[in-house]
């Protein structure tokens, strides 16, 4: 009897501890989401309650959006157990939502309310929002012009570099004549060809396509060449034993085996082509996001400039993401160690 009576308090204490731990677990999970929501509500209050030091628009709209997001995050944190899949996704995003809420609140206070950062170089968040709402047509036109120029130049450079790389890796005669030319032209920055390109081509548009294609084509050619030249000779021997022709060896053996190297070259060329795209649009092509940036800087419209930089970043990220999707689809048999 004494042993049973002495064990009873321990059992009761253990059950109470489990109940308390179970009660604390939802609170611990909802805490970050509530904190993130509070940071966005703070942004809404800062925007509405304190007067602006300058003449910027779209402050009420920013406050409504921030307040709605803050309320949603708080409710999602408190009642996230009703939708477990959505709550799991929200928990992954919560640290970033909290950080962004704090950054935007500090940004709004130090620019529009206290004036600690010099104007017009550091506009407040609702000034950039005003650019998107009032100047969206011009931004959209600039994005379309940049997308057309980038896609055309990238496709021309990638296709030319791919064919050149395959021929370099397969034909010794072609490599004898083309390899020295590549060693002479390839390492030069494409921007160095800008004056010659604008003189040699009939328009700045065609010159920009040449520069983007040159920037893209060199790494694609080098990596494709490396991939074709590095194919295991046993593959060729097996294919020849089965009666494969020369074209079969190229298209069914060499090129598929070299595709991982080809995509590395495409990623390198895509990243480098963005810099040439902006430079070409600033220097000669009177359209696109690069031209929009130059126009905004000339008029000291730094809110427009930051908006264009944000759009440019999203556009470049979209292109890289699309190329990763294509790579994962084409090379589905290969485990992708690098994600985007």
C-alpha cells in the first residue's frame, strides 16, 4: 500500500507536466506568426499615425495592405491548427515575414517620419508603391522590351555556342581553325566591343543582340566542348559495335552525355548576359529597364529607380528559375545537387 501511495503523486505530477507541455506547444508554434503579424501592424500604424515629412502618395494603401497582412498572420498563427498544411508552409515563411515587417517599419520611420536618411536618395516604401500604381504602364513596356532583347540575344548566343562547342569537341579540323579565334575573342569583356558593335551593325537593337549573344555563346561553347571531349570512349565503341553511324554517335551519344556541361554553360551565359543587357539599354537602346533606370537617375526619381531595380531582379530570377526547370526536366535522370 505504501508503494502504491508513493507512486500516485509521481503519476499525477507527470500527467500535469504533459498537459502543460501540450498547452505550451501551440503557443510556441503560434508565437513567431503573431510576432510577424505585429511587425506588419506596426508598419500600418507608423504609416497612418505619423505625418510624412514629404509629399508622397499611396500611404493609406500601404497601411491597409500591411494591416491586412498583419491581421492574417496573427489569425493564422492562432488558428493554424485548423489547416495543418497551410500552417506548415506559414511556419517556413514566418522568419522572413517577421524580418521584412521589421525592416519596412524601420525604413518607413527613418525616411518618411523622422527624415534621418537624405532625400531624394532614400524614398519611403509607399513612394515606391506609388511608382508601381501610377507608372505601371511604362514599367510594363520596359519589361517587355528587355525580355524580347534578352531572349533573342540569349537564344542566338546559346545556339551558336552549342553548335560551336559540339564541332570543337568532335572535329579536329574545325578545332584547329576556330580554337585560336575563341582564345583571342572569348576572354575579352563583351562591353569592350560596344563601340565597334554600334558602328558595324545597322541599329543599336541588332548590336545589342550581338553583344548579348557573344556574352552567352562563349561559356556555352567552352562547356559544350568540354562535355563532348570528355565523353567516355567506351560509349562510342559500344555504339560502333552495334552498327551506329557517325551522326548517331554525335546526336545520340556525344550530345546527351555532354548535356550537364551544356547547362552549366547556359547558366554562366545567362548571368553574364543580364549585365550586358542593362549596359546596352543604357548606352544605345532607347527602351527597356536599363533605359528606364537611366531616365529615372537623370530626373532624380530614385523611387522609380528602385522600383525598376526590383522589377529587374524579379525578371532575372524568373529567367534563372525557368532555366532550372528546363534543366530538371531534360536531365530528370540526374540528381540535381544545386537548387534555385
